[in-house]
């Protein structure tokens, strides 16, 4: 330990994982054993967790597993304490027994030794309190800042169907060490709706939504980011301060062909990514000279790409809204629309003008698609 009551990050992580030690491996591990759960539980930056667990694994105190986590359908990396880790954690905890902490709640401030805290709330709860302590102070009240959701410019979600794999991939991005996720899709494939659906489920995260087509240029983007940053730190003077806000997701929606100054802004941003996770929805046909990141950043894992395809057959059929449609007619519609949610929705609503103005279909092809819509088995 650096000094009495001041635990290193490795010690905090080890003590935290000792709370979940068990002789019988669970079918599902608690979220607190994932990287995001560790960071949230002990109040450290997500970026500090990989180094800490790697060191503990090297010492034989912790094991890394791919396992199911409560609340998630897919397997992910979780960390469990070893028998040697339990012994080390117990010794560390015993060494803290006589250390005094200031217990601070909204109503009162008092001092107590660790063994006294343990007698009052039990060992597991006492460990949870001590591992979150800073400068010898344990906050016993709920002092967390309410999350900030700036979604005024996010699109409304209508008839969102399917996309289970894509949502799981976005969840994996949140659990990973990557900083930036680029969601690539053709026009009408629902990248914006997917991003909105995803951030709506992030109850414990701050969210900023920046609609790029509505921004006149970098100055407008800078203004939105700076206003968001000032909600957390009134003294903020740099728009990139928004990237340093923990438990935050910033969505830049609708990246496509843009002026060089905008490309340079995003290229600069990639080099300054910090605490916040960034999601950018982009058109697959964006010109090569407009891209702001490079292959090396994808290969290093700093940037992830998620390429959208059309909806699966089941979701596409549900969106069309004709459960009795002839199988061959549906096959032809799916082949022509490639499962595009936007086109399928316009077909269901028989929006001839929308199809004519927003797709490459000729008037004859639109009439043919509408004819197929009426064919029932």
C-alpha cells in the first residue's frame, strides 16, 4: 500500500474480486466481475482496469475466463480470484483492520476503523465501501450525479425489429478496450435507429447525440460538445473535454461526404479519445478521402467497425405486415429490397412518392413491389 488507507488500483481490484470468491463456479458471473463492472464498482477509470487485471493474472491471483454474465446473452471476459488471490486479499484486509476512515453521508460525518465498519455492515459491504474510498473518505450516501441524456436530436424509433446480433456487438464494444465504433450501412439500413435503440438501454451512461447533417460544420459540432462538457465541469473550455467524461457515450449520427475541415476535426478527435465511448453512424459509400481513421487503428483495436446488412427474413416479414403473403412474392421483395428497413416500411405504408424519391427503383419497379405485397397464399 502507498500509505494507510490508500490502496493501489491492483489492491482495490483484488479486494473487490474477493467478494465474489466461490468454490463452485456459477453458471452466470455477476456483472461486477467484468471490466466495466470492476471499474464501476471501485470507482476507477475503465482504462485502468486492463493493466490491473493483467498484472494480477500474471501473479496468479486472478484468472481470466470467457463466460456468461448476468444480463447479457453472450459470453464475455470475466475475472475470478484464485485460491492464492483469496489468501493475499485476506491478508491485505487484515492489515487494514485498524485503519481509520472518515464516514461521510449527507447527514453526518464520523470516523470509524475498518474492523468496526465490518462489524456494522458485514465484510462484503465493508470491502465495497473501502475499495471506493478516496483520501481516507468513505461516501456512505448516494452522491452519484444523475445521468445526462441529450437526445433531443436523435430520431424517433418506429417498428424497430431484429438486429439482435448487432446490438450484442455494440454491447461487446462497450465492454472492450476500444474507444470508437463506426456503424457502417447503406442508406435506409437503419444505422441511426440502431444507435438510438442501443443508447436508450444504457441506463447508467450519459449520452450526447450529435446529428451531423444538421451541423453547419466543425464549429457547430464544437459548440454542442462544449455545452455538454460544461454540464459536468462549468470551467470546461475545450470541446474535447467531453471525451474525458466517464460513463459517457457520444453519438455522431450521419457521417458521409464532408468538407476537409470536418475530416480533420474527426481525425484530431481519434487521437484524443479518452474516457467516453464514441459511436459514429456512417454511410458505407462515403468516399475514401473522407475517412478520418486508418487501417492501423482498426488493427490495433482502437477503432471497431460494424457493417450493417439487411434485416433477417423473419424481421423483414414482420415489418411488411402481411402475414399471409405468398412465399415466392416475399422472396422477390426481399431480394429487391435487400432487407432495407426503410424500404420495407414504405412498402407497408404504400408510400409510392417516398419510394420514388428515396430509392433507386423505377416507377414500374415500385408498382411491381406493391403488386407483390398483395399476393397472399
